[in-house]
C-alpha cells in the first residue's frame, strides 16, 4: 500500500502557477470583464494565454486583453463559480456565421390523376 501512495498522482492536487497571462476581456459597464468560455464538456473556464501572439492566433487580432497572474485570474473568477483556468487552448470554435434568409418558395400545386 505504501508503494501506491508514493507513486505519481495522475491528477495532482497542487496547481502550478502559469505566471502572467494574456487574458481575453470584453467591455463592461464598469470597465472590462474577463471573458469566460466553456470546455468541450460544457464546464465554464477562464482562459489565459502565455503570449499575445497565441491569443491573437486563437481569438483573432482584434481581441482585447489584459495581463493577469494566474492566481489573480482564479481569484477574479472564483466568486462566479469558475474554478478552472485553461492556459493556451489549442483552438476555439469559429464564430457562428450570420444566418442568411432563405428565399420563399411557392408551394407546389398538387396534381390530381383521374
């Protein structure tokens, strides 16, 4: 049993800080607010990038950002119930395309066969 306790923990409980991050933000009534995202399983997560280049490659060059240390980002999002921080996500889903109206179609006239 002691051997099991000394082995590597597949999910370590301590979180290693990622350092200063580039955190995507959106405008809000009191300044800017951190953008929150969802994981593929639907869990809310804060996102940070290790460089402005990585942020721009993933979210586009017009995405506003601020610099925050990982502990500060966690403290900012914890009151919202967000406990996960994703660093350098490899990709994001594209923004939905605008819906184009479908041209109206005249209903076909049913033919009677006598």
